[in-house]
């Protein structure tokens, strides 16, 4: 039986104004999910929308529609964006789904019945845009430490979740499972800044608005939106329902990929909820950095971005995917601008990859009418290229396991760079002048096409549509990952299709 792999993105607040930063988590998760599928894992890839809470209720009021109408309309925007980015999710969960709401109610009741949730009174600060409670000492200059906006004083009857009871168990768990929080810097931040100073019990219900999951036994309360949202990772699998087959099969999650600002929720509240429910903890929470513009936030109010679909229309989906996967070492913050996107597309996709495929097919058609034949023994210069090509899969595997995604992609592009150099060194156009060289020339072109095939097979998870275009142009059916360990599986004496430009060079604006 195949090994299972369960990967999630955060569930997004529904929005009409997604920007390239929002696409970041999901493109990365998609590449990992596709990589695992091609490696033979039975993958479940979850994404969705986080639709409750005060922020959504306010937006609906501003638009004069009910919150449900508001989210129903806008959720399509997320689905459309993921479609345009070729996101291969297995399930899209909405926190307004009936099955989710019922299970959140059951979870809340279970925690209450066993004494982990109790009733009290909440007095403190609340940041509505972040849906976060803060204590006075956590504020910076009296403002929300995450987003710098005003916080409100709230004072209401509320239910509390006994985080404090689980503090020592959580610290033990994190220390004994070094991969649980990654990268390491985020783990240190969580332990030193949040957990060790002491966890306070968390307010987990609100009464001052009603757009949320009602507490089943006290319906003037709605469940705190983060408790509701985090539960999606298990409600999506049918936890506490009649049919919990998926839950039994896929839980615990192998990887929750989240932005760095929400690592706190995923490595404190979420594991404590799971401990209280007697469930296993996810194997890893990875907190990635942000895409920023000129070092600052991508912001609707600053008007410094376009809809990601505009970039896709202009430069192609794989240019956008490639930028997100390649430009920034995974884990760090990185700058985004249209110029940087154009530079990356020109330097790697057009100059290295596009040019290689185009000129190799062009030469094969010109010299041998597009027939690719492996004729001669290999020479030293061939073996250098071949050795790199057959070892590439292992290298990429290791980097993908360590979530060094940008390095993994660079490993693949190193093969394409080596191919370009191999063309410059072997000079097929010189060999073509003398018919005595034709067998050698044919073998050189075979080596190039086979290397392009190997690179394209590995590119599938990252640039799915480009990989398919290459397979069509070189006319191969050898596209599975298990064709990667041997050089020479490209169909001998095969006929190429006509080359088509994969990436046009773009003029800088
Ligand atoms: O946080 N660069 O949803 P969300 C990189 N609903 N990533 C960015 C980014 C940027 N500039 N801007 C946003 C939520 N993101 C909650 C999650 S999960 C149980 C609930 C990422 O719509 C952000 O870090 O605000 C997060 O991973 C994702 O977009 C969704 O953010």
C-alpha cells in the first residue's frame, strides 16, 4: 500500500482583493503535494476558506448583505484564483459547511464536558482585523503587535480554554520533536516569546456579534473564530462523524504550511486542542516568510499590487508559479515586483529552459528531420552530463524533504544550464558540416533530448503546464518519476513535434 501524505494550506479569509502574497502559501503547498503524488504517496491536499468572525460580519454589513450572502459570493473568487494557478487540491473546505459547523460544536462540547473549557468573564483588548486577543503587556504602543492597528476594549461573559494546563506538555512535545516547528528560528520565537513566559487561558467564545458557530448548549455565544478555523484540518476528514474513513487514513497531518504571522495559532492553540481531544499532533508546522514590496507589506490601501490573475494573463501561470517557488529561499521574506518577475522569467524560463528546448528541437529537425537516434558509445563529455542527470532525482528528493524548494528547482535548472553548455562545447553545427560525424551528432542530440526529458519529468510538480508542453514537443510517454534513475529511456528513433516557444522574452516596463 502507498504511504499517505496529508498537507494543508491555511484556510483563507474570503476576499475580493487577493494579492500575490496570498498565492505564495498555496503555490508552495501545491508543488509539494504534486511532488509527493509523483513519488507514489497517497496524498490528501486540503485548502479552503475561513468564513466566520467579526471582520466578515462587518464587511457584510458595509455591503448591506447577510454574512452568508457575502461569503457565498466571494468564495468563488478564491476557487477561481486557485484554478488559474493550477492548484491541485483534493478538498476545498468552507467553515460555513454544515458538516464542519456540527463537528466544531461537538468539539467545543467535548472540551467543555471534560472541564477544559469553562465559563468566565473576558476583559481585555481585541484586534478585529487579526481576530486576536491581546493582554495589555503584549501591545506595542497600545496597538496590535501583529498589524499595528487600533485594538478595542472588550468586556463580556465568555468561555475559556485551559491552555495553561497543557503548557508543560506542549514545551516537552516541542523539545522532543525538533521537526514539529520549522524553521528553527520560529520554534525559538514560539518557545521564548510566547510559551515560556506563561500561557494564559484563552477566551474561546464571543457574545457581542453572532456570525460564527453557535455554542450548542449556550447559543448567545459563538465559538472563537480561530478554534473554529483550526478545527478544519480534522473536520475536513470527517472527524466525529459517521464516516471518518478519511480521518483514520490521513490524520495526523504531515505538513501544515502557514505564513509566519499565524505560526503562533498553529503551534500553541492547535496542538493543545489536539492534546485535549486525545489526538496525535501534526508532524510539522512550517512557517514561511512573506512576499513584500520594497521591503514593506503588500497592501490594498497602498494600492501597490495587481490581481495575481493579471500577471498570469500577461506572463503565463508558470512564470508566476516559478517566481513564488524559486525567487525566495523558503522560510525567508522576499521582495516582489513586476520587474523582478520579468527578470526571473527572462533569465531562467526564457534564456535557460525555453532557449534550450527550442534550439535542441530546431537542430534535430534541421539535421535529422526530427528523428532522435542514439547511435554511438558515450564520450567523457557526455558522461559528465549523464552523471548529473541520473543523480538529479536524489538531490531534488533530499531538498524537497527539507523543504528547500528553491534549491530543488535550482538543481533542475542546473541540468538545463549544463545542457546549454554541452551544446556550446560540442558545437553540433560544426559536426553537421561533415557526414562522417552524423552518428556522433545524432547521439549528442539524443543526449540532449533525454536530459530535457529528465528535467521536464522533475519539473512537473513545479511547472505542470510547461512540463506537459515539453512532453508534447519531444513526443515522449516516459514521464513517470520511476523513469529517472536510468539514462536512455527516451524512445529511440522517435519523431519530435515542431518546437513552440515556451517563454517569450519580456521587455522590461
Ligand atoms: O490567516 N506573503 O487567512 P489569510 C506571503 N484565515 N504569504 C502571505 C502574504 C504575503 N504577503 N499575505 C498573506 C488567515 N499571506 C486565516 C488562517 S488557518 C486555520 C486560518 C498568507 O487569508 C498568510 O501568511 O489572512 C496565510 O498563510 C495565508 O496567506 C492566508 O492568510
